[in-house]
């Protein structure tokens, strides 16, 4: 019953959008290089789905490999991605493919061919594909031998290559290079010394928030969180993706109980600090709006459960305030979900990188029947152990989706400040 209701709410919330790529019961694999291997933008996508669509079950796998390229992935795609039987595959490659050199058309053509091969393999395996372009480097922090002053031009042209591939393949795509370069450029102009890429290549959380935003846009999952309009004059409410009960209105206080079907997502505090005034991305990710009309003029304090969320004028509340970036019980819930997503990512990382076939030590050259049998027995035992760990991981992923489904009803109180 709960799953049916959650799926209904998912479809209802996306009624005005094209069908999203992710649905109840899907299996999504993130394929990429060391930036994917950081397990940050991927985790933020996991957080978003669990919080914006409570109770919807999608299992995520991160198969990022440090230093990899599209060409390097061609041979291992079947073993490391398709073997997981994904229904959706995201591919974010290209940072290493341009070789940290000025743009070279021959290299770009090879990159396009290799990416096309990966897309065809994924589709041939029955998966839908979503593409992210390469990101950016920071010329101020990158090692001068790795494309300082020239590589963002290369990455921009590779990004255009991916957009063309996506158009030919009918695959959704987001150009994170353009977004990240724009934010980086404006941030450096406003704050000399700013960086969201400390080593020049691998983004810190602010950069990963932009990447997660791009992937969510490409997946067509980016929708507002719950909102409500309270008319104190008529004592009525207009809820969106939430239910409101027990509304009580007096001259100095408004109280109600609210159950949300779409919650604000987790945003790393350092990303909020760095990006909050630079880009509308954060507000779009966490549009969690409260509108209250008919209040007496003056200042009103909002408390949700025992959390002091903030104070607002009656005029601000009448126009609507976005609470998504403010503290409240939703912030602690989001942190709990993110902690679980981080744990899940690390657990699967140990399976994928620590127990994968390419890391398994060989006993010896299997040149005798005895050694062949021993190697076969070890491989069988290894596969059985991996299967057991993956089963436990998938159960944990389903349990993670239930965390926000079980704790999203709160008491809201607006009190007039004397």
C-alpha cells in the first residue's frame, strides 16, 4: 500500500513533466572517472530521490574508476556496468580523454567514437542512458603541466561533442561544463582566490552540487518540494505535495500539522556558503515554500517542532518564503539520509574496488589441473561472497528509501513577535 501511494505521489508530482528516467524499482549505475569515484555528486542524487520522493525504491551503484577514459571503459563496460543489470546508466567521462592538451580534433573524434560505443552497449543491455559532459578545471589551482590556461577550451569542445552525440542517440544530456565554468568565473570575480576545485581537477562539494543539479535536470526529476498557502482570513489551506490538518488561527498565532510528500534535499553546508548568492541552483534544488496571507502587520517567528526556523514580516510571508536552505527538522532528516547514502556508497565501493575481478590476486599460472581446480574454487567462493554483499547492499538501499517515508509529519507554529 505504501509503495503504491509513493508511486502515485511520484507520478502526481511530475504530472506536468515528461516521464522521468527513474521509476520505482529501477537500478541506476553511475559510470565515470575519478570525479565519479569521489562519490559526492552521485550521493547527492541518491539523497535527492530519497527525500523528494519518499519511499520510492531505486538501487544505485557507483562504478567510477580513477584515471579512466571512454576508450578504457569499452572493454570493461559489460563486466562492471551491464553485469549489474541496470535500467538506467549515467555516463560522465571526458576529463582525461582530452589528455590535458590543446584541443585535438583526432582525439575528439576518438572520444566521440568511444562514447558512442558505450551508449550502444548500454542500450543493447536494455538500459536507458543519460549523459553528463566533462566538467571544468581551475586554472588557478591545477598543476601547470596539466593544461593550465588551455584545457577548459578543450573540455568545452568535448562537451559540445557530447551534446551532439546525445542528440543523435536521443539521450538526455546536461552540459555541466558551461554551468560550472560560469559559476567559477563569477565566483572568482566576486571573491579573489575562490575555488571549488582545490586540486584543479576534482571538485569539492560546491562543484559536485552543480553536477548533481545537472544530472537531476537530465533525469527530469527536478521538481519543487512540498509547499502550502495558508489563508488566515478564511482559515483554509492550499497544499501542494503535502497534507495539512488541525489548522488553528488566532490574532497572534497560527498552528497546523503538516505531512510532506516531497522534502528538501541534503546540501553540504560548504556548498550553501559558497554558492548561495552566486546561482539560483540551490534555491531550485530546495524550493520548499510557505505562504501565509491575512496576517497582522509586523514580524512573525516560525517554529517547526522545536526548531526556530526564522523570523519573517507579514509581507514576506504573504509573498511566500523558501525555507529549503534554512534549518529545521528537514535539515536533520536530510543529514541522516546523506549519512546512510555515504555509508551505502562506501560499502559498495569496497565490493567493487576491493573484490572486483581485476583486483583479485591470481594464485599462480593455472598450468596444472590442481591449480586450475583451486583457482576455480576460489573464484566460485569469491563470486558467492560478492553476491552476498551485494544482496545486503541492495536491502540497505531499500531501507534507506524508507527513512524519510517514516518521519515527515511536523507541527508548524507562527507566532507574532511583540
